[in-house]
C-alpha cells in the first residue's frame, strides 16, 4: 500500500510539473514580440534581395575566374608548343650539321681513296 501511495504522489507531482510547464510556455509566448505581416514581408524581401545579390557576385566571380583559367591554360599550351617547335628546329639543325660533316668526311675519304 505504501508503494501505491508513493506512485500516486509521484503521478500528481508530475501532473503539476507538466501543467506548470505549459502555463510558463504560454506566458513566454505572450511576451514574444511578433512581427506584423507588413514587417514580415519587408524582412523576407530584404533577405531575398541580399541572397540574390550575393549569388550574382559569386556567379560573376566564378565566370571570370573560369575565363582566366582557360586563358592561362591556352597560354601555357602555346608556350609548350613554341618550346617543342624550338627543340625540333634545334634538333634538325644539329642533324643537318652532323649530316654535312658526315658528307664532307665521306667526300674527302672518297677523294683520298681515288687519288
């Protein structure tokens, strides 16, 4: 029986706590300074305008940096092509000099054997 009384007392205390909580909850909601519909619309419009402005800035920066990146990539490719073509012309000139020397040596060797 003592346990039953304790359970009933605990249930009553919990009920009082819940009722007290909801009363305080309602009292706090009454203290809140709610915006009027006009203020709500103005605030929402201001937030949306700022979001669109920031989005436009980000898009412009993204497109600009993307363009610069492509421009830089084309410049690097052009530079690589010019270096490659210079190396090829240098290699060809070395080969042509080497061929001339070889041809001259052959001619002189042939002249020496003929004489």
